[in-house]
């Protein structure tokens, strides 16, 4: 009587052990506008620690189901895979419903150099586009074979384990808990009269120097492994009346750790001055950096005459904490 009572239930759940079985190394992918589960429901696995991020993408696993058959939660929502039979012995279904970081705007990422694929063992399955919120991936994989969703952004790949949600080869600087921007640093004020024209001189002041850190910069690319870019932003008064007052890139250095000149020096002109971004490479674990500013300048007066100042300009230091 017990076997007879269980038989209808087994049939209803689709757990029949007869007929053909779904082969290993199968790959299914599409998008569903509604998530497969919500927080607190069966299969919900999303956490802050399992969201993969890069300069132009964000993807995490919201719902995951693993087993020899697809559960009702999946089969009822996705007709295209609802009839898949029990997987081959020694393999399992890995069904993942994807999402992105709540603060990300996924539409801003479209068109950037992002490639994505799923790898099961040594077999690869390309996705037509980077994963978007609502995408789902179902694969069949032997239980001892890794299955990873890879996303390559501007030449650097990161992965999500489709069994555990763990990050594979993540970019450390995105997940180390340190802020991207420091607090606003102190400013500066420099002024001096000309040596041969004591009644005339130049002055420049600015009160909001900024610093940020990132493993990737537009137009520069990725920092070396284990490093991040430190960008220092300031303004400088390079045009004052008839005078040009040019700032040398050696003016901004790092006074902590290995003091170095900037790797990249970017100037953008605006009315009466220039916006400067000095870019350094620092270890990705550095959470505090001392920045030194000692104006090394060239002042050019009317008719191209080089001007000498009466006094040297003292150094200013700022500590950027992340």
C-alpha cells in the first residue's frame, strides 16, 4: 500500500526514472522579466558578497536551484526547459536566476567592451551579451566539474561559480570594503611677487583638492595586478591676465610609501585655469596615502619673457584616507 500511495506523488513531481535522461554539458539561457524568487523564499541566495562588478557590468545570483531534476519553481516559469528529464547519473542541474547590484544602471553598460560566457569544465558557451537583470542560466554539469559564469570587461575576466555563487578571480579593489573617494582634502594658497618687478606678482588658491582610487580608468585601462590607480584632482591658475603660469607634473608626488611622480598627468582647460588629474599606481591594500604638493612652475610674461619669483613656494601635504 505504501508504494501505491507514493506512486502518484512521484509522477506529479516528475521524478520518473524511466525514458531518456538529459545529457551533461547542456546549456540554456534566456531572460525573465520577473525574478524567480524573493528574499525568504526557496532558492533565494543573493547577498552583497556574491555580486560581481567591473567598470561596465554588475551581476549576481538571486535564485539558485541544484538537483537531478528541475524544481517546480523553475519548470512553471520557463516552458522552454519545463520538460527536461532527470539529468544523467553523476550530474546535476544548476539553475541560476541573475540580477545586478541595486544601485547599478544596467542600461549604461550596453555597448562597452564586455564579453561573457559560461564554462563547464573545458567547454565554453558564449552569451550574446553581458548578463542583465532577469537573465537566467541553466546548465547540466557532472558534480565534480566546475561551472562558472565569466565576464570579461576591457580585457580582464572575473567569474561567478554557478554552484556556490563565490567569486572567481575577482578584482580585489572592488570588494575590499574601502571607499572609492577620500574625504575632501585641504586646499592651498600660493602667492609671490616677481624678483625684477616687486610691485607685481601672481597668486593661486583652491580649497577642495580631491583624491580617488580605482582599479580601472577610462582611457588608461587596468592597473597592474595587486595595484590600483590613485587620482589626485585639483585646479591651477595657469592663465592670469597677460601671464601664463604653468605647473610641472613633478609638483604632485606621494610622500608616503615609495614616493613617485605621477604615471599620468591630465590637464583640461577652463576659463582662466586648468583642471588637473595626477594619476599614481599604489598597492590595492593601501588605505591611507600622503600627497605632497610643491608648485614647480614656469611663469611667462608679456612677449614671452620668463619671470622669476622672489620667494620659493612651500610644500603642502594632504592625507587621503579611504
